[in-house]
C-alpha cells in the first residue's frame, strides 16, 4: 500500500491503525497497513492522550498473546535493548560525535541512527536533551580551534607526481580566515556599542526648555478650546435658524 503521510487522520483511521497494531505489534507495520507515515502516527500519539492509551493497550495485548504462544525467553530477566535502537553505548557514541562535529545530522550518521530518532528521544528524555545541549556547547570551542588552526597555522598537503608523493606544501584556508575576521570585527563592534551605551549620561532639560514646552502645550490646549467654542456657536446658530423656519421645535418664539 502506498504511504500518504500528509493525509488527515480520522477516527476510522485511528481504529484501523490500532487493529493493525494489535495484529502486527509494531507501529511501522501498522502504519503501512493503513497507508500512513509512522512519523505522523507518533505525532498523533503525542497530541492525543486517548489515542496513546489505546495504542499502549493494543501493544500490551499483542505482547501478552505473543508470550502465551511462545513464552518468554528464559535468559531475559529485564528489558532488552535493541541492537538497532538506542543503547547506552550508542548514546555515548552519539554525544561524543555531537561534541566533535557540532551537527546532529552528522553525529547521527556516525552512529547509524536517524535524525528523527534523535528528535524523538530528546522529546521523551529530558536528561538526553540536556546532554545534547551540553555536547553542542562543548563543540563550539573545538570547532573554533580547528578553524583557527586551518586558517592561521595551516596543514601539510602531499604533492603527488606520477602517482608518487614527491613532497608536501603548506596550505591555508582563506575562507575560514575571512570568517574568523568577520566574527572578530562583529564582536568588537558589539563591545564598543555596549561600552558607549554604558558611558552615555542621560541629558535633562533646562528650566527654560521646560517652560517653553509647557507654554506650547498650554497654547495647543487654548487653540483646541477656541475651535470647540466656534463649532458650538455655529451649531447653535444653525439650530436657531431651523426653529425660526419651523423645521424644528425650540425655545425661540
């Protein structure tokens, strides 16, 4: 069946997925059975508590039936870690790769796991999310040091002629050097702006400036009152004209 990951989930879709989950025992197989992406199933599980509860109930029923048919392996006394999932060794390897590369995608590729698996584990485990943040924080100085070494100190590149190495030459990365210079200039400019703001002393208006501002404000108030009086006088004259003409009733004889 063709997957349609962007189709909307309905109540019937949930029911069909849960029935397939009851039969297969795996979310991926159940999602394939109803023509949905397994990622959308997990997202719906996170948003809907009732769907999550029914999901867990179906998995528990499938596990109970499987154990009843085959029995639990005698050597298993606790939860078993999947060799293709998150094990303690794989977590440590991922965090080390993340601290070295500073990129989640590249670190995930090193340990043979997908980026979506990393995202799901971070959402489920706050400790793992904190460890990832710490690894990324450690990676920044490492990457800056590597960039500095390649831009300023350089590296030896082999010279190959006729299929043989005849010597070496020193290479430098002008792109990295330009990037480091731009960042350094931006950091210094930010420091100068902060220092200038710290030295700035607020200026207070003098007595004459305050009096002038107050007089202007009073003058604007007086002009507004004069305009309001003119409007009222015009309105009263119009009222008197209408009464005299018999258009309206009023106090004027």
